[in-house]
């Protein structure tokens, strides 16, 4: 069974605003247009064989058969007020960004920010069900980000 989950409206609007702000700078018009188009197409696709998550800056893919571990990593947003803080909260779906992260059998991490998509809990539950493994809690690495995440 295939499923498709679009990006949350708040996240899309935040990216549209960022793209619009880029268009104010004449040199950054191509980047702004690219951000708006990619934000409109951002979705998570769950297929019978794997996951594909597209967002503005990247696409994450993995097959269920290549996954060794599955977990969630929550990264708190820095306290920020004003336009930047509002856009950041809209982009991640709250005060905490939740990343779905898998470790492949080749020891490579693949992740995407699941909290910015509609029905994020359904995505997490469905991936866990299809993988047939428990969800682990992954902690952010030394830099506070997902790229150096530490598995339990």
C-alpha cells in the first residue's frame, strides 16, 4: 500500500515567505523561485519497498530492506522572537524539530524532518510497522544537529 503525505501548510508558507524574501534581492531571484517550487512539491512517499521524502533542499530515500535501526531525534529550536522565530516554528511544526532517522546496514544515517509533514505521527507509526522494529530515541550530536546523531 502506497501513501503520500504533503508538507504542513505552516511549513509551506514559511518556505514561500523565505523564497519571496530571496526574490527581493535581484541576484537571489532564481533561488527564491526554486524554493517556492520545491516547497510546493515537498512530500513523503511511503511505498511497498521504501521511503522517499522530498523537501526544499534535499531528497532522502531508503529501502526497508537496507535499514538496521530506526529512531527519532528531537532537536529544540533556539529561542528566537520576531519574523525569524515565527518562520522557524512554522517550518518545523512547533518548538521542537522531530527527525525520523534510520541507520542502514552499511552504517550510514538517513534522516528527514518528519515534523514538517502532515500526519507526522502516522508516518512514524507506518514506517515502524513496515520495518517491524522498535523506534529508538536518538540524541543530537555534539554540534546539536542531526548529522552527528548518537544512537543508544
